[in-house]
C-alpha cells in the first residue's frame, strides 16, 4: 500500500515537472497537435490577412525574411503567428494570428544571390544606403511621373511629388535609424591583382621623352611581416569602395538622413527642358551619418600616419549627367574635405602637399607607429606622358608606391608597404 506522505510528494513532483515544460514541449507531447514551425517571407512586401481569402482585411504588412510561425496549411493558405520584426519596430505585445498565401513562404531565409536583381527584396535581405537608392529607383511610376511626361510638365527646380508608398516609408525609417553592414556583402574585390603585372616600359621615343631599355626582371613586391591585415574584412581603401563598404569594414552604423525632395534640372543646355531628376523616389537630398564616426587613416611615403574622423556628410545622389569633359564613374569615396572631418589626436598632422600613398579604414584603431614603407628604385621612362616634369626626363628618381598602379610615374618602382601589428609594452 502506498504511504500517504509518499503519494503526496509524488503528485507534487509530477505537477512541478508539468509546469516546467516549455510551450514547444507541451505541443510536442499533446496528441494530434502539430507544433508551429518557423517560415520566412519571400516577397518584398507581403500582406497578412484576417482570414484565408484574397479579399479579406489586411491586418499587417511585412517585408522579405520576416519570420512567421506556421500553424496550419489548407487550400494554399497558411495560418501563421506574427510577433513583429526588429526592422519595422519593437515586438508586438502579443503575437498576431493571420493568414498568408503559402507560396510566399519558405523554410530558409532569402540570400542576396537569390534576391538577384529584385531591388526591393535585395534591400530587405541586406539593408544599406545603396540598396535603398536602388529600391527607390525601381518603384513603379504612374504615367504622369514617368520621364516623357515629366519633361513636358516640369521646369527646372520644380518639385516632383511622388505618392507615399508604405513599404518605402518603412525602408527609409530603418535607414534613418542606422544599420550595421557586412563587408562581404558590400565590397566585391574580385580576384587578387598584382599591380605590377601589366607594367610596360616605353621602348620608343615619344616627343621629348627618350626610349628606355626594358628591365632585366619585373619589379616585385616583397612582403613585410608581420602584417596588420589578416583578411579582406580587415581593411578597406577609399579608392576601392564607397561609404557602405567603408562603414562595413570599420564596424560603424551608417544611416541616411533625407534633407529635401526631388526636382528636375539640367546640365547640357540652358533650359527650359530638364535633363534629369535628382535623388530617388521622394528623396532628393540626403546626408549619410556614421555612429561611431568613421576614422580615415592616411599613410605617407615617409611612413607617417594621419587620422581624421567623419560623423556626417552630404550624400551625392544628384544623378547629374556629364556632357562636357570627362566623367569617370567609380566605386571609390571622394577624399573627405577638412571642413567635413576633424583631426584625431595622437596622429601626424599632414600638410596639403604631403605625398599620401593610401587612405584607408580598419576595424578598431590603427596605431600611429604601425606603418613601414620600403622603396626600391628602377630607372624607366614615363609610362604615359601625362604632365611630365620639365627638363631632362631620363633622370632617375625615388618614388615610393603603395602597391597600386598610377597613370604615370617617374620610376617603375617596387615597394612593399604593410601595417605591422602593434606591440604593446608589457
């Protein structure tokens, strides 16, 4: 016979164990009840409806890669629970039960490669200023706001009024708050390139530039060890990427602050016809902000390191067309002006005439004594006779290179430059 005290203890232990079960465990143990499974929204902006009918009331709208908990599936409709999305705001007080077409859900989140050229989905997979701009440019325009109509209806400086789109308003709100970017998604370096592979010496005279004998061996770039750089994510050069890539490597949040609406203007004539519309969708003027501030390091041929910080800057989204003179689109970021940046204490103060080899950003802080520059001298004529020096051009000069090509150079030089690891005193 079971002792009364032991029976009481057994019941208490059983009740405590049941209370400690998680909801997921309870669902698994409950017979005939299938557990909810996470599903990922695949459309760029998807409606969640009150019932499993295409005309039923919309209770929420969610972007790509929103996580929903699927409860049931019937006749192509999935009953789901939506608890909110951090990209849109704080979590909901309690999950919202809704219905969505099952063909808009998948078991895994979208990737950038899967989003492809769909600018809206690409933005929500990896939000960034560049993808926000592409998103706005890809939104469908009503006939009155398409280019043939705008040329006839708008004069220079006349504002262009685009309709409010809830999905784009949500995207702008997210970018105003700021996002953290990933280097592998923002910088496409392609295959490694040796900048001296295509060095060609002049073998015939050009104007007043004499021919030079080819080098016996190609210049080389001996490595300096130990290097501060361990992977592609440990450095970004200002000439190879824009603000998105620099912020991604530096680990700073980047945000977009709209400053004005779009309008039409011109560059190739005196008007009154407009040539283009500035900005994208309803963003005509904007700044980019960085928190914490971006720090740009400048390395000179003497091995000096200067540093300046940038907190906010005008974002060039003018869409200006260049008809007179050359216009060379590039991924690089224009060198920040002194009035846009502030000097960082503890680093060299570089003059305007300093021979800067490279400007870069790194994660964290780059010590001021972390640079070594080695220079080797090779006699050669000008590779491209652009602005050659006055006087005899056969003279040999010392000219250090930061492992990158220049359009012309006084010497074909092989230089090894590296940022060494900072050794702290014990």
